[in-house]
């Protein structure tokens, strides 16, 4: 954690705030609740109390504004800077400004910014905290969509605010961090809490582990991304080494464990599948309106998940693999081709088992099953050779 | 993620603005000091890479640029 130069802080415990205006994106009551909850985060770990006033000057004046709004830090339209706040002091000191050009929401979705999370961060500044370089801390400068149901302050933020104001009077500082056991039980667009807690994530398998298998594989703007659990292996045509990332570092609101993924390269669009839902992304941006049920693609309701997907740019068809069968989806008409599903083995000789993941590269399909991959000619569908699944990882 | 090539000049401008906003980068307006500017900017990139735990190279590589493009708070990251 950090504080502002000379560590300014409020020299009293009863701090006042006033909400000067509202965003049309949310109900007024939801704005008030989001801000009140944000204040509670900080009052629960310090002696501070926050009282709302409805007129005159409050210590912390809260407002929504866009572009130039009277201080020397104009906002920049959608994205970029979302909000800012001033350290404790008279006048503009303590005030918090939200960029009205953002889409504010009380939910955690990929198409808006959660007002509670941003308010909690900015109020940290209003109370004297600077930015923290601890990934996952509330005072980390980059917005990260998180699960806000019973959200609690990470330890770094507690340490920071208590360095300025001490613990709450009545009880000793209680660790209020989220514990991994509280991960959401159902699949949602919300990030698994474990991403934000300092507990150790499962270790990443070694690149050249002979037993390495993949959940999903896709191309993306010339690169190849290999997925397993929350981990991503990136193979770029520009760099010889393999880069290691996590899904949440690209798409924080998507949870780990994809079943399949494929790219329609002409549209700069990648689709990810998990259980009976799928998402479409373009770079970092998750297209609005997702997730959608896979039945939208034409699968019968009996299909609850798919194993793998691969797109053929020549025929503009995408093959979806489910158990020992596969479907052919016409991207142009967004509809399933008649006569499917067919048995994989009938059309792809030598592939007599389910497919974990599939890739199309350089005129070949690569069907991954366990620690093996089967290279098939896209046009003739003839098996060319069998290789180890991790042969792409410079093994 | 890879960036579409013709955007590079635009990205450099974006990076300069970012470093001005959040890392106290002040560009030397006098053109004679161009190389000094580049060194100064590289220092600031290093500072930003260190803050976010990126590989500290001083170069505006795509990972650094990706981080700069994330939605964020308007307060600077370094004391200024």
C-alpha cells in the first residue's frame, strides 16, 4: 500500500459525505447503496464513521461529471480513466469524481463498471491511501471486475488504512479477506474470488510434462493460445519463447476451465465455450449480450457441453465435437449444416475417440486427445501423423 | 495481445500521455533534446513496468501497452 506525500489524513473520526448528483445509468437508490456500502468497507476496519449530509459542504463531495469538470484532471470519455479522488484536506480535498461517460452498474458484468468497486477504491484515496502495486488489492489502480457479494477488503488495504487511522475502536482488526472456500457455486461471468486472495493457485503444469493435456486451444490474431484450468500458454510467431498467462489476465470476468474455443479470424472474433454457455471476445473485449446458451447455435437440449471446436476458414464452417460425434456449423448463415451430427471416425479416419481440443493451423487440423494430437489434412481429412500434445511448446 | 501495426505511432502518443498522467513524465518540448526525451521516457516505462510487476525492459512492448490500456483510476501511481 502507499499514501500521499506527507500522508494526509482526516484529523477527526466522524467524516461527512454528500452525493451532489447521480448517473442516469443507475437508480438513485442503487447509487446511494453502492456508495454507502463502499464507505462501510472502510468504517468496518477503522474508527472512522461516515455520515451523509444533504446540503452545504461535506468533507467528501461525490459527483458524476464528464470531460472537463472544473479541476485540472479532465475525464477522457468511455474507458481509460474511470474516476479520481483527492486526498484529505479542505475544499476539493477528499472529493470523489466519477466519469459520467462510463457505463455504471450495480452488477459485475463485462459491459459496465461496478460503482461499488470503483467508489470503494476512490474513497480509499479520499481517506489518504495512494495506489498499491499488490495485484488484487482494492487500491490497485486497474479496474478488475470481481464478485461483489460479501466483498471484503484484502489485507493490503486493511494494513494501509489502519496505518493511517488504526483499527476500529470496539474490536481488534479482524482479517476481512475473502477465503477460497467461498468461491461462487455456479458458473457466472463473475471472477472466482480465489483470483483476488493471496492463497496459492494450483501450480501450472510444466510445458514439457509428457502427460500435459489441454482443455481448449484456439488461434487469436496470429498467436496460438492453449488453455488448461486457469492457465494459458501463448505461442506467438514473433517470440520464440512460450509466454504463460492466466485467463483472468485477459478476461477477468470469465472463469477458468474452458471446454472449447475457436477463432473466426476474418471477424477478429474468438468464441469460448464452458458447459452450456459460450462467449464471444474480440481482443480483450467481451461482446455484450454474452454468455449465451449453446442451444442458440442449434444444438439439441440433450447436448449440455461441447468437447472441442475448430473453424475451417476455407469452407467457413466450424466443427463442434461432442463425445464421438461432430456437428458442422455454417458461419455465414449461423446455422447447423443438415445431416449432422456424424460420427467423427467416419469422416476422420483414425480418430476413433473424443476430442479434447482442436486447432486449425497452416492447412491442417490438430485434434488433441489426452497427451496425443492427430494432424489431419483439412481438405482430404486424412490423418497425416500423431504427435505429442505439447509439441507446440518447444518440447 | 498483438496490435494492428499501423497503430504504432498512435500507441506511442498514448503511452506518452499515460506516463504524463500517472508517472510524472514531462516531455522536453525543445526538440534538440529528443534523445534525452527517449531516455527519460524509457525510465518512466521502467518505473511503470516495475509497479505492475511486468518485465522491466524500458521498452514499450505489447504487454506494457496492454496494461496501459486497461480501464483505471485517474490518480497517479507515483508520488508527485
